[in-house]
């Protein structure tokens, strides 16, 4: 929330920045091109009306028509209305263009070391000549020439140009940290990179196009609102056309200029002028939060999310589970269990694996061993097997989820069938004493909120490693906020159901999915969507890609694989899974802002009725003077004041459109009542005050 407040202050100060304002003023004129204006039906109609009345004024100027001064002022403010609408959009776009300019500076022309064989022989070629599939060598001090996948090596990479974060990150082959971005710099070591993006289609190129708004298509909600506004405009066209007949019936006439003034003040010009700026500003707020939205549709969907899927590790918990104890079964010593657990973890570079090695050394004096000297082969963890380990000297050691280890060893604890590299359980046996003992230890650990990892050596169960994770501070309150907003939270974890239940209760989530596989995530998303709900999730691995693509809001981590980044419709440049909650808040703020300003725009028509209707018909129907509750000085000053207010209110609301309305974590009903009170009632009261104040100025300056 504090970050969002800082963003709002930055939005207002950015609007006053001459580097943004001056180009925006110029752009507001160039945007008068009808080919651009037609994208905004309401303001396009205002431009047509302004152009027609300008022609009428020039005709009257030549022929000596009456009230030329009054006519000129009305026309002037009609054009200002259009220009102010263009200015609002240009300011919103200007902030994105400023960001795009800074991104362009990162695209330095560099030479790439294109590998010519299987060794490290290379030839220097321009980075722009690289094709998808080319393999390049990038060494310390080199700039990565294009987006790619690390296929060999490990290096420290400075990604400040993309993320703004000065701390370097590790990029290595295999796993979920293999994707690299063109324009970033290798600080140490070397990597081989397979190019995955053609020039002009790199991540930075996409960022530039998106923040500039070149690819910003109207969202479904914007299209629906534009249809509503166009419908209201058509209704007011017919209403305005019928008014001269009422005047003729009373034996009088109403000038075209007055009819135009009535029409423009009645149609919803305020929201029509600000609608595009609101959408652009919503995407801009995400960019300032270091989240890149691939479309405005994704931002809107975030605001309508019903179900939030959150990975436990790193999102709900601190993500650095540590080994705290070795719990052997009967007949096995702690020393024996610790030795096997450390051996299984020697090549495990995860925080859990490192902590097991450290605990075995600190508690039992077991020193690390060299995998090469042992002739050992590391068996990596996979989502299917849910275990890892080492094969060395004819001996096999495995550690992993309790049920996975039971299935793996068989021997009465389970019957299993090998399927490729995975093991598929047929039917665990409930009658094994060893299985029951392991399960009892695991249940005890799980009920305390820990994670049990079973250890087996050569088909023999040795015991359980106890891991403990810590729930992030304040996360329970965040979930309570989401609940008040009507959003259901689901924790996704690979832990067993007991551990998952304990952590879910501590964190305050609504539900959890334990022992989740990528297929389980995808099924859960589809089940929720089948109920008519919108789902948001985040992920970073290739195995997350199907679920990211299926989710209505899929936030991919920038540190994740290329497949994950392409599958999601948002990319978090900071790779912080917790930010998914802020993404939802920004989406809701966008919808709240649009709804609030639409309410204000329609409500402020009421005051304009009381200004213009009596002024138009006073000469024919003196009884209508009772509606002149603002006591406006004259019919001309009333009409001029209304048209001036109609233009100035657009400028006055630009800061609100850019920074968004104040965010509140409340339900839809409470939010509707609040907006009706503030923006509905405010939309009625403010025009009464504003039009009266302008009327006093108009009279004082003898403008009418």
C-alpha cells in the first residue's frame, strides 16, 4: 500500500514535468487528425461540431452576423474541450515514452561472439545479424546481444537495465534460471547462449512498444463503455434536434451556437476525454511497479480476479526452508541418517539441500565429500518423481516426499512400476510397520507446520529430515484484505496435506492444493474458470507454462524460463511472486477509477441542465426561471459558463485519471455506495459551485 502511495505522488509530479508537458501540448494538436480522433467517438463528435460551428462563425464574420463575440468564445472553448482531451491522453502516453527512451539507451550496438564449432572458437558478427538458433559465447564484460537460453555455463549477470535492481543475478544452464535478456551484461565467468528471439522481437523491443502504447488495443470494458457513451451521444443528438420545434411553437427561435453548447455540455465528454488516459495510466502504474503487462486486457482481468493461486515457497513463506533435525526410524542411528541425507544432498544446490549438508556437518561432524572422487551420479528432483539423490559405488540414496520414497523403495511399503524416469504408485500397502512409523514421524512434523523429507538407502528406509519454513510477516493481514474484496486465495504447494494445512491455517489462506503437480495446477484453474471465475497465478518454470497460459492473469517471473515468459500475459521484472497481490490491487484501482469518473461525468450533467435549459427557454417560457437555482446573471453568461466548466473539468480531473482513485480493500457493495456518495454526489455539487464561480468571472470581465 505504501508503494502505491509513493507511485501516486510520482504520478502527479510527473504530470508537471516540462519534459512531459511540453511534448504533450504539441501532441494534443497533432492528435486533432480525424483518423486518430475517430477512435474516441464522443470527442470525435465534439471535434466535428467544433469544426462546423467554426465554419458558421467565419460565414457570419463575412456577412456581418450578430453576437460574434459570444459565438467566438463558444467555439474557442469547444476546441479547448477537444485539445484538453488530447492533452490528457498525451500526458499519459508521455510518461511511457520517457520510459521507452531510457530503454532504448540499453540497446547498444555490440559485436556478438558467434560460435563456429563445438569448442570455444568464434567469429565476431554484429549483434543485429543474429538469427534464432544461433549460439553465442558471452564472457565477463560482454553485453548479451539478444534474448536467449543458457545452454552451458554459469555467470553473474547485471540486469539493472531491465529491472532497475543493481544486485547481479545468477544465470545458468538447466532449471528455471536459464533465460537471459538482450542488453544485460555478464559480470563474471562465461555462458553459451542459444538465441531465442529475432531482432525487433526481443524482450526490450516488446517493452518499448508496450510502454509507448503502440500495441495498446482497447479492452473489452473500454469497448463496452465506448458503446454506452456513443449511445448516450446519439440520444442527446435526437434530443437536441427536437428543441427548435419547441421554440418555434412558442413563437421564437434558438441559434445553432446555443444548440451546440447544449449538446456538448450534455454528452459525457468528461469520461470520454479521460477514458483512454485512464487505461494507459493503469498499464503505466504496473510498469512503474516493475511489472510489464502485455495488454490492457490483462490489467482489467487483474481487477476482476475471483481466485488467486499463490505458490507457498517465496510468496507465503520466506522460501528458505532449513533442515532442523534428523528423525531416524527404529534400528537406525541419527549419524547413519545424517550421513545418507548429506550424501543425497551433495549436488543439491537448493537452500534446503545446502542446509542439510550444513546440519550434518555441524551436528555430527560429517564433512562434505567430492562427487567426482566418489564416482557418484546426481539424480535431480523432478515434479513427477518428487525426489532427488545420488547413485555411487553400487549404492543408491534418495530423499524426497514421504509417499514418493515409499513408492520408490517398494518392499512391502508400496508396489511400484517404473515408467521411464518416473515412478508410478499402484497401491501403497498400509500394513508395513516401517511405513506406519515413517508416516507417524511425518505427521508429527507436518502438524507442527514443518516439511518432512524421507530418506532411503538401497531400498531401506532410514528416517525423515525435518524442514521448517517461516510464514512472511503481515501476509495474514494481506489475505484478510483480499477476502474483504471477495477474492478467494489458494495456496499451491508440493508439501503433504498435513504440512500444507498447518501453513495454510497460519497464513490465513482460504484453501490449499497439496502435493501439486503442474497438471494439478492446470486442472484447478480450469475447474475455477468452469464456475465462471477469473483466475490469477504466477510461475517461473517451463512446467508452469500451460497454467500461466490458461490463467486469466498469468504473471511470469523475469528470472524464469523463456517458455514461462511467453506463456504469461504479465512479466514481473523483479521476480517477486508476492507482487501478484499488488497486481490485483492495481487492476482493481483501474476499474475503480474508470467507474468513479464515469459516475462523476454523468452526474455533473444535472447541474448543466439547471444552467442551460432555463437560459435557452427564458425568453419563451419565463416560468423556467425558477430552475435558475444558481442565480446566473444572464442567458449568455449561463451558457458560456457551462461550456467553460465542461472544458476545465477535464483538465482538473487529469491528475485523478493518472494516479487513480484512492484504493480501498472493501467489497463490491461497499465500494459502489462509496463511489456513488463521493463521485455521484460530488458530480452534482461541484458543477453548481464551478459554474456559478465562472459566471461571476465572466460578468466581471464583461465576456457576456
